[in-house]
């Protein structure tokens, strides 16, 4: 019977497996189509990008946005790597994967050619512009017309070669030889530069042409076309194979439906035959179950229905195991099956489940019924033994609870002799059960308590039948442990003691937990250093001692530099490990009498106990700075950081906790302003400066609504003709109480508070509005220069806001020049670069202010979308007498000219400075020699006077 049921179940499982396989395979077909589209689209994009790059290599005579080329090459590499990392090798063909790998190698080679081409092309464009400027110079110079013709002809032939109109190598070389001879004759430095740059340009053109030939020979396009063809062929084969397999699956489905129908028909026939035996044991007091050889139930009697709760119609055709509660041991069924299959009788017990979910226990006897030595049925006779089993379980549970309870239990007889203990008591006392049996609890006495203590204990037991309290016991190993003891006394019917039950709770872990909680209340959980609460408690004590001894006490406020960068880039786990290492380092450099605490984040406070002088405190600060700067290895990272330290001294800088910490904090911020990685002592001027900054910060709120800010304009003029071509807008602030506040004071505060966004928008709009008025007086004014803060670039609405203002006043973007400092240029993020490029594409001009005061890379400047370089006033001062400034200003002008930028010199105050700047070919000037910054009305008067004079 069981075999039949198992066979039928196997067929059902097999059928379900094939049905599932069919739908899984159909899903696989659909997924393959999706993947094919992905691969197909990717290869087409690779072909397009390759074509785009080939087209780029033909544009040697034009300036190309290299960012777009980088974007395309990165896109090609990303798409190709995405396909290579996909399942294309297994889904389609290993040959395609090999071809793609070869394409990857070819593209890497091509990418190398492109990078070399970009370098040569950019260099050639710079050289061409430089040669063109030199040619302009020679056309205006006094050299002979023959020489001018020779130079012009050489430049014309060079341009033909540059744009690939013709190959003029021989003629060019011939002309270059003539120019070389001419250079030696007239000894003109510019002519020598023309000869050198022309010769280099010719060589680079030859190199570019060779690079193009190398790229053509790579034949990357043909490889891509082959992969495309192989993918289509592989896909078509795969679809054909999938169609064939799907058809086979459908045919097998029809076959399985027929098989299941026949099996079902056979089962129903056997069931009907067994119904003839239904009255055989109808009146039995036991549960009777009759099954077929496959153990499917054919009959149950009324007693079965009464005990199990199931009706006959609920169970017929089912295996009796549906009663299984899951608590019957698995080997019970194994033994049962083995005996029944051998034709033997089986006897045993079951733990079954009634229909309502309750558990009941049965003692069963199952006999195989044989016919012609063949098993035709199984007869099971069962007796309900639930009541007996429950009683047995109750006793077992009591025993389990006794042995597994966490508290130690000791039971004594009426003579106070130990008769049993549980496992927990063995763990608490260290004694094994056999060592304790027959002994009295005196074996646990530690000697900690006197006779009075024990007399009170027994008095309570005699009067109340219990005692509870804290007691100190001695373990077998001699350790004294605190115990919370509950003793209960049991009496017999005569009122005499029969048993004593003592429950022991080990208080050691509870006490240790409390001590740990006390520690955490006063210590930082990460570094294990004292926290703010503990620091204030210790500092209050140290102040009282210093006051009594009339000694000094120093508070060091330590803040890590660039810790936020480490946290944001490497994660908080790395940052936490760094803090733990630094905490240990700080502890090593301090004395036992000194205090160190973590205030939170990356801030620490050190209290130096009774240091005599500032010099001694400074020595400690220097040692701390040196320790913090030492590289720290955290996991696979080697971290470098530094710190800024502020120092306040008791009693000079404060006599209470909050004042000393606040003043040390103020000094720490002063250390950060000084460039970080240093320490600074507190003085009263720092508080004054902080107070002044706070006043300015408060005054900034509502400054625009109160109309306190206004703009001044300083003319920018051509040095050669003294013509005003533009103005720089400069913001000014006159506060009714604080008076005139310099921009260098309030701009940085506005940036820190974020108010620079609102102020900057006011400056931009006012400058645009005033520029319209200035243009009415001088139509050929070229542009208005407006300073932009780095914070404004981070505002998501910055581009849309200034574009809206420009459109509202009917200005063109190229009539506005956005000024950014050189320092800010070097801090540009990718996002800011994109913002700057977007503004340049819209037509806005850009200039670099204060050029030369930062550390910008010359090669970096060539990639920026700028128009004007402004030479800082620091390099104009004392020229032409200061040789250092002369050399620097000359270099800046020459560099800017070679890159195609205009140059404005700031801070011109004397005529000899102006004459010197004209001599080095500087374009424009700005300074008090021509005009100081003027308000709106003064600017209009200047333009009116200019119009009258001209």
C-alpha cells in the first residue's frame, strides 16, 4: 500500500517538475530575447562610438571638447566591460566572447593613440595661435617686405599642411632654412621663436598623420561588424533549438496528463473494493484502521472518529501519517515500515494530533493481512494512553525544570542533610552532586558571617517557614561569592520540618554588570576615555586643588583636521578605529595625574595638572601634534591626519569649567585659521574677534531687506588707449551701528552661514541693472565683471537664477564676466567643473582673480573655460623696481598670452607701473591711478565726462 502511494507521489512530483521546467524554459527564452537586445544595442553603440572617435581624429585643425572624447572612450570601455562581464559567453558563443576580448585589447591600443593624438593636437593648436601672434607682430614690424613675404608664405604652407590640403614638406623645410639664416642675421628673438614653433609644429603634424595610419590599421570597425554578425547567427540557432525543445515539452505534458488520469482511475477501483470490509470491526472499543498495501486508509471505525475528531470522509484515501504531530521519533516509522514490508507484526507508540490540534498518545498494533503470500491490507488496532503519558510527562518536566533552572537549588532532609542539588548549584558552588550528598550546607560557609547572623536566619525560618537575604558563600576553589538566598521550609502533617529548599542566585554577574554600567555612565564607549560628565567632575576637583595651591592649570582643546573626509570616504568604522588608536597615543604622552576625555566626534580635551608655565604646556602640545601626525594603519588603509589645539590657562583665562573649555575652544578655532596642525594660546583678543564675527553674523540677517548693501564699480581700461571697456562690481556694506564693514570680513561669514547665495543674487541682479544704465552713456562697453563665491556654485538654482536675470534685462551672457579666485579654481569638484562648463556653453565669460597667489598647475589652467587672467596687486606693487615682481608679472603675462587669455593687472597706482605693464604687452589695467571704486552716480558721471572728452 505504501509502495503504491509512494509511486503515485513520485509520478505527481515528476509531473510537477516537468510542468515547472516547461515554464522555466519559456521564461529563459524570453530572458534570452531581452539579453540579445542588450548585447545588440551595446555592440551598435560601440560601433557608433568607434565611428565618432575616427571622426575626431580627422579634426586636427579644430579645438575639440576633450571632455566629450573622454566621455565617449569611457562609455566604450564601460559598455564593452559590461558585455564581457555578462553571460554572453554561456548564452551565445565563446567565439563572440573571444572576439570581444580582442576588441577590448584593440580599443586599449586605440585609446593610447587617441591620448597621444589629444596631446599633439592641443599642443599644435597652441603653437599655431602663438605663431599667428608672432606673424601679426612681424607684419607690423620694420623688417623688409621680402622677409614678411617669406614669413607669410611659410605660415600659409604650414596651415595647408595642418589642415591636410597639401604636402608642402620640402618647400616648408626650404623656407625654414631661409628663416634660420635670417634669425642668425638679424638676431631677433621673436623670429627665433617663430622658427622653433614652426619646426615643432611640422614634426607634430607628421606624428599625427602616423597616429592616424596606426589607428586605421587596427581595423576595429571590422572586428565589431564580425561580432555583430556572429551574435545574430548564434541567436538564430539558439531560437531554433529552443523551439524544438519547447515542442518536446508540450508533447510530454499531454503524455503525463494521460498517465495521471489512469493512476487516479486505478486508485478509485481499489478503494471501492475495500469498502466490503467496513463492518468487520465496527463495534471495537479500540481505534481500528484498515489500509491498502500502499497505506492509504480504506476504513476507520466510530471509536477512531471519537478519539481523533475526524469523520470517516475526512480521512479515507489518506495515509495515517496525517495524524502525525511531528513528535513521534523518525526511527519509529523506519522500524514500522521494515517489519510490515517483511510481513511481520509491529507494536509501538505514536504521538498524534487531533483535528482540533490537541495532542494525544496511542499504543498501536499493526498487522499485515496476507493473501496468497502477498500483502493486500494492513490492520491497525490502537489504544488511547494520553492520560498515562501526561502523568509521566508532568514528572519529567518537574525533573527538567529542576536540572535546568538558572538558580542553584539545594534540598535538605529534616536533619539538614543534603539529599539533592541541581546542575546550576554545582556550577555556582564548584562541587559535584556526589560530593555534597549527605553533607550539611555548612560546607559552604565562608566565615564572613557571625553566629548572630545565622541565629536570625533560623529564627525567621522557625517562625515564618522562610528566610531571604544576601549571604557570602565559599566555592570549592576558595572564591568568596555574593549570593541572594531564599530558604523555604516544608512541614509534614504533624507540623514538623520534613524538607528544606534553598534557592541560590549568584550576584557576581549582576554586580559586575552594575559596575560596567557605572563605567559607561562616565566613559566614552568607543575609546574608553572619560566622557564630558567625568571630565567636568575631574576638572572641578583639579580647579579646587589649583586654587588651594595657587598653581596654574591648563586646558587643551584638541580637534582633528580633515577627520570628516576620512569618515565620509572610508566609512565610520575606519573613523572609529582611527579615534581608538589616537586615544591610546594621547594617553601615552600624558602623565598619570593629567586628564584626557573625549567630548564627542573628533574632539578631545586634556587637562594638564599643575603645569608651571605656558612653555611646559606648549611642549606637551607639540608632542601631541607629532604623535597625531604619525601614520596610522587601519585595516588596509594608511591614514595621515593632524590636529589643531587651543590652550586656556587657569586662572588667567577663566576660573570655572565652562569658561576654560569655551576659551580653549576659541583658541582651537584660531589654530585652524592659522593653517591647522598647530596650537594657539587663548587671549582676550580672540574673544573680541569671535564676538565681532557674531555681531556681523547677526547683522547679516535681513541686511538686504534693510537696504544696507550697495555696489561700487571700478573701471577696467585698455592700457594702450585709456578706453574704459568694462567695470568690476564690488559690494559695500554700511551698517547703522557697526559702521562700514569691509568685504574681507563679512564675505567669509556670509559664505559660512550660506547667506552668500542671497547676497550674491542681489549683487548679480544689481550689477546687471546698472550695466544697462552705463551702456546708455557708453554704447561700446563690453561687459560687467561680477565676483562669484564658491558657495554659489553649489546652489542647485545658481545657473537658472543668473540666466533668468540676464534674460530679464535683455543682456547677452557674453556681456557678463564671472570672476572666481585661483584658490577656488583648484578646489573645483567634478560637479563644479560641469557647472562652469555649462555656463561657458551658455556664453558667459570667466576670469581668474588674484592669479599667482595660489598653487594652480599650468597644465590644469589650459583645461579651464576661462577668458581673462587677473594679475594680483601683490605682483604689481613696486614694479618695475622690484626684480622679483617684474619676473613674475612678465611670466604671467607671457603664459596668459600663449594660452590665448586676456590679461588685466590689478592695483595700478603709479604711472611708471602703467608704462611698465604696457611694455610687457599687458592688455588692460585697473587701479587707483585711473579710478577708485565709484558708486552708481559717480560711475555715471565718469562715463559722461569720458563722452565729453572724446
